[in-house]
C-alpha cells in the first residue's frame, strides 16, 4: 500500500514527508492504522545524529497508538479492530528476560530491531524500489505501520488514542521508574530532577505509590506548575546549589528516592548526591549524549546510596501498558496537561522545533480518520 510518512533522509536535516510503500504484514505481524503519535525527544535525538546507534534513511516515530487493520499468519492475541499502543520495548513472554521479574528488556527481536529490521531481518518499508529501515521497530511517523505482535499492547478501546499514545514511551517511562524500578514506598520523600514528560510521569508515579513528599526540580516555572498538578508537594529551581538545598530540606540526609529525567550528566550526579545516606536510591531515566560519562564520588555509594537505570520504566509492555492506561481511565493519571500542541504529520518538524524551544511538554500528531 501507498502511505504518507516522515523520513529521516540525512542526520541534522528536517524530516521529509513523502509517499512510501508499506508491505502487508508477515507471520506474527500486524498492520496498524495510526491515529495519534507523540513527538518524543528520542526521535529528535536520532534525527540530530547524536545517537550513536542511529541510521538513515528511516521512518522515525515510536510513540504511537492506533487500530489493527490486518494480521499475519500465527497472530493470536490481536484481531482486526483492536486498539493498540506501539511498543519499542517488546514483550515476547518467552525469553529469559521476559520470564524474569527483574527486567523488562525482551531479548526476542533485539538484534534485528536495533539494525532497523523486523524479526525476520527484512523491512516492510520501501521507496523507489529501495528499502527503508524501521525505527525502534515502530516507525510511527506514518499513516500506517507493520509491527510484530509482541510489540503491540492491546488496550481499553474506550481510551482516547491521542492520550493513549503517550504511554508508548515517555509517560510509561516516568510512571514505571517510580512504580516498577524504584518501587517507591508509601510515606517516603522523593526528588524528581526534570519536569518534562518522563519527570512528570515520575512525579505522578510517586504520588500513586503514596509518597508523602515529592520535590520536583526544573528551570521552568511553567513546568514546575505542571509538576504540582501531577502531585509534587514542593518545587525548586535547579542549579549548582540544588544538592545543598535538598539536604537542607531533608534534615541533612537526602531523599529516600531521587529520579533523573534530563539526560544531563551533571544533573545525574546531583541526583546521586541528593539521595539519602544509608538507603537512598537514585534512578536514572534520562539518556545522556554520545560519549558522556557519569562522575560519581565512591564515598556516596559506600555510605549506602544506590544507583539504578530504568529503561521504559521497567514496564513489561504488553502486560503493563494496558494497566497504566486503565489507571488513566480511572482518573488516577491526568494526561491532558501533557499535550501542549496538536499537529499534523506535515508539521512534524515543527514538533521538533517546539521541543528544542522547550515550548510545552508533548506535541501529538493526529492522523486523519
């Protein structure tokens, strides 16, 4: 079939919206009609050329939600008409990692997905007779996509897809960092560095977990205001003196849990140093630039602090995302404030510009019905 898609032709250049070909789904795959897609920082990160694993040409986009239009042979968990959220982090439910509660990093299709191909080592995308690679196994900056069954989460059909798409990456990452990776305890003190999508999700997750005090740190008054709406009890402006300020607010010990959601290695160090002596846990969800390293003084670890990384918030996608969407449908997560701009596919580059200007939290592409 012919469809419109936003193609990354060259790193550092605007995406080009054009006609491309999409083949029918193969065995174990499904054809999805995209209804909405968030413009995520990871897309911009790859488009800029900073991502060491990036490749081009490719159809970008990974924060999508849509409707199943067709399924390939052997697909059992999905039928035509199902509403789904796309998963860059699949869940086969069979590999060693999927069967272990300690991780959500599925091994089933990881190698091929990282190279831009579907599980059989081929691509369903073509242009002018040549192949286009898939991005993060999803390629949702397009009217349609073909994806493996194991990378699609079936959700409540009553959930608005322009909200549900945010659970495909940023929102689930933040919520899960607090709820799955850190497992924030009731009555605890939490500090979240960064009030973008992931950080705000961590604030909401800490609130749902019953944290008594949630301090959000950012440079933007507008974003700190949004953090209060998600459950932050205190807000602070970031800067060189933020660690001392947090220690002063926590009897000199630091917070039980800290979360880093900026991708800035200097802030990551602040998050480590703001964690409580004795048992503080710092969870890092931000993605640093190519070649950057985190500098931690060993004394902070020897005196009891721990550091954990969190990919997609530790969420096992096919099982976990539908549950998070249900929490939204129950009114426990307020998604609307995250959507700052609604744009068309042709305006995808404007979505990047808004992100670079830190104008709002998330631009969402709405596709024609």
